[in-house]
């Protein structure tokens, strides 16, 4: 004398479909709770990822090797550029040389002149077309000295006398790379030793690449394989620390409890209904399963709506895949909480008098 | 489908031995020393008592929904083996309990499914039971759109579908007018007589108790009055 599984599933589905306002209430709370959690968590993690300034400065996704400190044997620009062929490396490039120069048209004004390899544009989204060579200016120089495309600033203290640099473009951003601020940036072929090597790692591979001592591939001399971290651990507030201390880390608990509270309120309105099930021979265990089945159906119904909301969010915001994964992870935790709390709630319900429940109208 | 065919009813007997009950550890005794033995053989037993005398509590104890403070309740199968109270009892309640947004058919079929029937056979037996209590025309109507009398007959149909040998009825006509009461009484007693079940009904409606085989009074203790 017990419910067959298919009948229990059918009964749960009918209760959900015929539940009217109470179904909408629970369904709405699941959709809102999960969607808001996924979007909030995803957005915040995404914020960490696109915040290149802090990532580069604090040891985020951009790995940086400096000769002497991280790479005692120096840096080979060509080898640095070729790191992009490694799994998990999005882009790699180097600052080949940098020096201060004096502009001929503004005597006494010294700015940086930096030679970089083409790959550096991919690391910091400088806005330089792949393969483009020539001199570019930081946008701050354009505002300060009116330098732009077509201008030919002269340098007075260049070796061998005055030298001119025709500007072919303006960098769209120098955020995250201090060396390019207020500078004439010349994109040159990656040859010879470099001053610094930057590697943009894929978010999900950053930790692994750092732990694998990427710098071992950087030294000029092939005979020495250095084993040291590009960005030493504990040298800054890492993205891992930021992730662990993020404001949204408890959001799934908050929304999980909200959905549990709504479910419990709805269940209380069904006191006589649940007692009726018990009175016709449904055991407490079967009643628990019925409630679980109902919530599974509700979650199943909520998924397309949640998916629709998230598709729109992804289409509008283009988050990193890893950000979405973090959001979905926390969203899934909510659904686990929603289903897992039912046995407890059903046990509480089962402990109440069935007779009282049957009289409760 | 006849009443017999709607559900194959087993046989069972009920034995109450020195059953006493009170609410709380120090509360007053609702009743004490109740002894009762019943067999399901198409017989109806009424417990008649004023409000607050513990009729519903006694019914809950008989049906295994309330644990008595003292004494024992034993259900035995035909072969003399102990049986689970829940499997021996079908309920018809004073309040018109039903799943409001579900159809009359679904409200009855749930009993069959709770007893292990498949969806098809459960609905088939439920439809037959509803027809047997005169509700063949409203099988697909939501319970919340049924009248009080129709809902009470849905409850009787639920009892008909159940394979339980006993029907426990708590004031089944308590909220009905006289015309509707007569129809419900007829459906209830008819199902008991024709199905070979036992009926324990607590009521203060003499139109029911007058048609029962045995009548008990309950005022502190159980005493047969007929």
C-alpha cells in the first residue's frame, strides 16, 4: 500500500499546475532568487576580471616578469611574445626598452619613449591593430600637447641629434600598464632583451599558470630554467582574496532562505491538504517525496525563465565565461537548498496532528 | 462497475483495550477505560455524544492518527495477524476536506493511487465510485466548485475506492441541510452494507445513529445504549 513513483510524479505535477497563486508565488521567488544571484555574483566577479588596473597591479590575471626580481637572467622579447602559444595564455608581449626624451616643440618637457612588442596590445587592449608598427601616443599626450595621428613630434636629445617620430595612432587605453602612461609608444619587432614581459592569462588558468612557474620559459639563456613565480604569492590583494571577500558571497544563502520561507508559508496554507494526503494512507516519507517532486517540477518550470533572463544578461553584458560559471554555481546552490530543506519541513509538518490538520479549514 | 467491484475489501477486526486519553501530562481525562471490539461485516456502529466529549479524539485513536495516553488499539487481519491502522481505515470527515483546485475525479483517484493503483486503474475506479454516489456528472468539476453535499459525497466516494475494511466517519452530516444529509447517509450506509465493510461513525445526528446496528454513548467512558 504505497504510491507508485509515476503516480507520485503525476500528482506532484498536477498540484503544481493547479496550484494557482501559490505556484506563481514559489515559482516567482525561485526565478527572482536564482536570477538575481547569478547576475549579481557574475557581475561582481566580472568586475574583478575587467578591472585590469587592479589585476595587473595586484597580481590578477596579468602575469608580469621583471629582470632581476622575477627573472634574474633577463627577458627575451621574442620568447615572451611566443608565450601566447601556451595553453591558457590569451596574449603575451613585452616592453623592450624605455627612456625619457625631451620634446623639441616643448623644450624642458620630458616624456617617456617606450618600445613595445606587438603582443603587448593584446595584453592591455591598447587599441593597436595586430601587425601594425610605428609610433602611437597615449591619449593624455594628445590632450596635453595636441599630439595625434599625423603629428611628427621631434626629440632633441636623441642619439645623433634631433629625431622625428610620425604618430600613426592613439592608444585607446593604457590602463593597467604604468610604463605606457604619458608616453610615445613605438611598436617594434620583438627582438633582443626586454625590460618586462606581460602575459594575459585566461581567468580559469591563471592560478595554474602562476603555479607552473611560467617564468621558467622566459630567460634568455636556454640552459637555465628559472623556477620562480612571475608575481610572488602574497605580494598583493589577489583576485582570489577579492573573490573570497566579495559582498555577494552569501547571496545564495539569503535568497535560498527567502525561497524556503516562501515555500514554508505556502505549505502552511496547505495544512489541511497535506493532512488529507496523510488520512488516505500516504506515509510521511511519501508526503516528503511528494513535496520534493512538487519543488522539482517548480524548479523545472523556473529553469526556462531563468535561462531567458540570463541569455539577455549575457547578450547585453558579455561577461567572462568564468564569471557566468561562478554565478551559475551559486544559483545552483539555491536550488539545492530549496530541495534539501523539504525533508526537514515535511518532518515538521508530519509531527503535527493529522486530525488538527483535517479540521483546519 | 458495482460497489463490490470498485474495491476488493479485505476483512479486519478492531480491538480497543482499556484505552484512556488526556491532552498534556496533567490535563483532565477525556475518557477512560474504553473497551471495544468490532468486525467489518457490513455493520455500522455509531458513537453519539455531545460536543467536546472526545468523539473525534476516539476516532483519531481508532484510526491510528492519535496515540492514546493509555491502553492498546489493535487491528487484526482475517487471519489474525496485526495490521496497520492506516491500511484498515478510510475516512469521511465532518469538514468537507478536498483538494480545492483538483477535480472530483482526482480527489477520489488519489486514494486509489495512495494504495498502489496506477493512474489508469485509479481513475477508472474513482469514476465508478463517484457514479455510485450520484456524482457521475461532476467528475471533471473542481472540488471548490462543488456544493457541501457534493463534497461530502466525494468523501464517501473516496471511502468506496479505498480497500480499507472500515470506514471512520466524523460527523459526516454536520454541516449539511436535511435533504443533502439524507443523500449522504444513504450513500454512506449503502456502501457499508453492500461492500461488507464496517462503519464507525461519531455523530449527534439521530438520523444516522437510528440506522446503525449498535449505538454507543461517550461521556467519560464508552457505554452501549442499544
